[in-house]
């Protein structure tokens, strides 16, 4: 019963966020459309550069141009989902922590997790990259002649969920530093996620192991698009199981949850040193 109530509440909060997003689009249409176009152009320019290199040289590291296009489509979908659900600094959580704004969430009559899950939903101004990703995916699948079965679609969704979990978990893991050094670490999640976008769009096929292995473990940029794409194409790299991204996502999520809770306990006990006792920013 409690699960149904929670799900119903989440859907209702997403609906509120959607109405607010639509209100901004209708009230300030010119700037909203400019922002949408900027997001699309920025993302497509990032992925098209890699695809054009692959097209010019007949592939990259054993991946054909169409396989690289498939990887770029997956990367665009990930970017689209991130923007769709993370437009409220709920994934860039270090900004909220570093600015001493977490108390604003504490006084709301909702669990903290529910607020963070629903505060960044922007389907009207943030859904364009998802649409672009679906179109690119359809083109790539058609060019590769892949058999799109129910099981394959389920695998695609599972990999997308694992990728988003890794992105969010790493952001929350690093954002824990903002509990202890709010001024210095306020933008640490933004830096980490931006680095992910730039590094994750290039295929690691053909790279030496001393580059591939760190990018699948310590810095998991290879799990953002390269590894899931090859797994969906039926050949997970390095002899690893196709379930590796899911296992990694579970491990980093558990580590992030544990460390973030410790940081949150410190924050609740000590407060933010960016504020003097009567509440003004230093």
C-alpha cells in the first residue's frame, strides 16, 4: 500500500513539474526554444564529430561507421534522459549542498529522496535530446539490420538505467565533499559530469588495455556508451559479461549511498559554514 502511495505521489509531483515546465515554455517561448535548440545543437555537434571521423576512415578500432552511429545514438539517449529528469540540480547535488540550500528541502513535507527524484523533471523544454536519441537509434538499428525483439528492448532499457545510475551515483559520491568544503566543492558534480560527456562519446575499441581498464573501473566513462553499445550489438568487450555495467552500477550506488549518508549526517550536525548564525551568506 505504501509503495502504491509513493508511486502515486511521485507521478503527481512529476505532473506538477511538467505543468511548471510548460508554463515557462508558454510564458517565455522565445528563450525556451532558444535553450531547446542550443541543447540539441550542442549534443549533436559532440556526437557528430566522432561519427564523421568514423565515416571518413571506415570505422574506429574495429567498429564500423554504423556501429559508431549506434553508440552515438545511445549517448544521445543518455544525455536526453539526464536533461529530462535532472534539470533541477537534483543530480548536480553539490550545488544545492554547497550553497547551503539543503535546508530548503528539509522543511518540505516530503521525503528528501522523493524531492530529489522529482524536482528536475522537464518534459517540454528538456525532452528534445530524448527525441533526437530515439531518431538516431532508429536510423542506426535500421542501417545495422538489428532484430529488435522484446528482450533486446528490455536490455536497452536496463543498460540505460545502469548508465544513469552510474552518472547519478558518481555525482552524489563526489558531491559528499561539499558537506565538508561547500565553497570549494560547490561545482564538483558539474565538473565530473561534464568530463563524462566529453570522454564517453569516443569509442575505446582499439585502445590499449592500460587505457580501457581504468575507463571501465576508476573512471567509468567507458560504461556511459561504449560498453553498453557493444553489449547490445552482441559482443561485450574484453571478454566481460554483458551484465558488468549493472553490477558496477549497483556497487557504486551502494558506495555513494553509504558515503553520502555520512556526509549528510555531518551536515545536519554541523550545518553549512557558508552562513553566519543569523542566516546570511558570508
